C-alpha cells in the first residue's frame, strides 16, 4: 500500500511539474507575430552610423535610423526611413551634406540611389533639391536625369533644370537642360535655408 501511494504521488507530482512548465511557456502574442515578420537573408540595423574612408582619411559619414541589408541575390542595403551623409574634405572638415527620405545602396556597383525630398548643400550655401539622385561612390559624384532645383550663393541665383552631374562635395556641377534662371534679390523665390 505504501508503495502504491508512492507511485501515485510520483505521477501526481510529475503532472503538476509538467503543468507548471507548460503554463510558464505561454508566448507573448507580439513576440509570436514578430517571428512571422522576419525575413530570411535580411539583416536589420537601427541607429546606424557608417564611415567611408579613402587612403586612411574619412571621406563620408552616414547616419540612418533604420537599415536593411539584403544578403540574397544582389547584395544591397536599403535605408527606408531617411539617411543623412556628411562629406569631409582632406582636413576632416564637413564640406557638404546630403539628406534623403529613402536610399538604396548596390554594394557591387558602389552606387546609392536616393529618392524623395533629396537635399544636398555645401559650406558655400549652394543647395540642390530633387526627387531622385544617384551617388557614385567610386567616382565621388552625384548624377540624375530628373528635374533639379539649385539655389546658388555666388552668384546669387536659382536655377531650374533637368539632369545634373556634380562632385560629391558640390564644388562643381553641370546641369544638362536649364529652365528659368532668377538673378538678383528682387526676383528670387523663397527657398529654405541650407543650414540644416
């Protein structure tokens, strides 16, 4: 009788232990849902800070709140929630800056596609606005075949055009087709200050 009670007691104890373990393993519904949202072959980074250097000197610093790195197919990095880049001169001083709401970097080509409210400005207060712009890192140049809006500080003018090629530090630029040019202070359109 004593032996039977011990065996029943062990079975009851084992059942209680299993019930406790199962109740402790209850999953948070948000955690379970987020598991289904993760994509294979994609790394995610938050509050990203990356540097580009050449010959041991920093050429650019990129910051972004969110980054996806796609490891499958073509290697690329996506910045879906804005990115900001500071470009440096040979003395490590910020020479120009870039802002865009979206960026897509093709690693093999070393080209960044920027779109949606793209803004580039330099220390001379020359400012470029456009909706699409490419940044070729190997050539250290910007280019686009889309409409551009440029506010130049010296000489003071606003230029509308289509198509542009420029140095990434915005020291020089060429516009393929120029639209209206507004010279002088009286006929200037109101543009936002380029000091971001």
